[in-house]
């Protein structure tokens, strides 16, 4: 299942409104098929893996990160039906599909065909891998990741506004990888006016994965950008299940005040700035008690001389 989850990450940010699913088919201890949801949502992971496995799928075990779909579509057949037709003996599923067109029906079809089912294998990791799809289903909006690159004392720039570069090349490369895993990236008007950011992905081989550019503004967006009038309006974005908020301090605070941040990427450089620009504006906090127990650390690593910490909603 870990291998299937790794495959599902290949097209995170490119499959909406479909989930980014991974599938691995194993027979006699050997992988005979691998698949992941393709850009645009089709083919599905199971269809890709079964096509690769061919006749070797008969009697095999399929590891799938999301319950195989039960509904036929003009774009392709139901994956639960494909698995039945292929004659797999067992299907291990990480997570049930909340889509009402499947929601339990995919597993029921497999069981009805005599296929052994193992459920909730790697469930927590699957929820994290498909958080954008699940957030859209549960809350009617994309998953929001807030990225902050700060000094040790929580500054994002000098008092003059100079901010290039607080973090080193390794941390910046990781941030570009994160961009490639989101359908859209958002900054505020102040950041746009001060920095004119391109917000593209500048990693070899991933240049085509640059996300759509959003501007938090009630005014008109420049060419190549889309204006979003308020944080809550991200719910109106079509084909967007992951939004990366990159700046600046007031925009970050606006999303936190609206309680729309699901994930924090905190890059910290081993420098002190002192009298500089704070990472956040007013987030509406009225007492310290409510600040506690809101975030849990899910990852931490060293990137060159910098430190990355990833937090998710508790």
C-alpha cells in the first residue's frame, strides 16, 4: 500500500475533481501492474494497473488507495467492474470513497463477486495523500496550505521589504515542488505590487506543473491571473482541490481569521532579522487558550541549512 500511495502523489494537483489514486497489483510476491490517476482524472489508477498486468491480474491482489468506483462514466467503465472482470482474488483498500455514487457500493460489488476485501490499510496516509479531494467533498472547498518562510524571529523581510532570499536553495526547491502539487497558488495585492511574483515552478522537468495564479483582491486581476474577492470565495474555483497561499502577512492572516487553513508549511532560516516585517498580521486571536491544540506536527526535516516543519489541523 505504501507503494500505491507513493504512486498517487505523482499527479496530486492535476486530477481534480477526481481524486489522485494509486494502485499496485501483486502476484506471487511480484508487482505485475502499477497505476495512478492520470491528469484530468482518466484513466483511473486501477484501469492503468490492470492494463499493465494483463492476464497476470487473475488471482492477484490489488492494493488501491481509494475504494474502486462503482459508477460507469462516459469517460470510462467502473473500476470495481474492471477488477471483477480481471479475476483478482483480493483487493486491499486504504479508504472508502465519500462520493455517493460509490460510497460502499464498490466494495459491495467486489465482495459480491467473491473477492476477498481488506479495508483501512494505510488509512491515515491515504487521507493525507488525497486531502484535497476529501476536503472538497466534506467542506465544499479546496484544501488550503499556507506557506511561510521566516527567520528564527518570525520575520519574512527586512523593514525595507527586502526578502530575497531568506531561505536557501534547498528550501526554495522544496517550495517549488509544493507548487507543482497544487492546482492554484494565491498571493495578496501587496505582494503582487511589491514583488511581481511569477509563481511558476522552476524545477527541471516540472515546469509544466505551474499552478494557476490567484490574486486576493476585490479589483481587476492582471492578465494571466484570477481575482478572488475574499478567502471564502476559493470554494467557487472549478477544478481546484488544492490552494497554496504564499503571501503576504495580511493575506496569510485573512485565511487564518477565516479558519480556512488546513496545513502549514513553515520554512525557517537560521538567521535573525530583528526590526523587520512580521510573518502574520492580526488573526483575530483574543486569548492564548484558544491558540493551543489547533495544530499537530506531521513532518520535520532539514533542507540545507534551513528547517521545514509541516503542521496540519489537530
